[in-house]
């Protein structure tokens, strides 16, 4: 698992926020739970925030599988170059350095 990385959506992070982690639980994410079941928890996680579901009563599955509204999609598209740079940093320098540099909360 320490040679595996997974990029996935995270409703626990605000829209467009990126966070890198190693290990931990699934946080309610079925795909991550499956990875942990098959690999163990030690893989690198490239978590991309999709924000909390809106409206809150919407089924989580429906929320994460629905397209972004145009205003949110524009934000995500604007951040794409920084996501690519972040992946390059992760691959070139490793998880520790990437976490130290990228997990800081932006003002």
C-alpha cells in the first residue's frame, strides 16, 4: 500500500481544496473503504474537496455522482493546473514534503 496513491472526492473538504494524507480510515467513502479492505490503510490519499452536499437532505450518492453546477465547475477548472503541480510534487518529492507544502490552509 505504501506504493499506491488514490485521488478521490471528499465531501469533508470545502470545494476545490486539496489535502494529501497517508493512512487513516475511509471517512464514509465506499471507494476508500474498498481500497483499505484490499490493500490496507497505508496508501497516499490525494483528497479533492467537493464541499458538503447541498441541499443537506440530498442523498450523498446522488450528490457526488451529479455534475458540478457551472459556477463550481469554473472554480475546479481554474484549479486544475495547481492539482497537476501538486501531483508532480507528490511524485517527485514524496508524501511528507507534499503534505508539508500543500496541506496549509489557503487564506
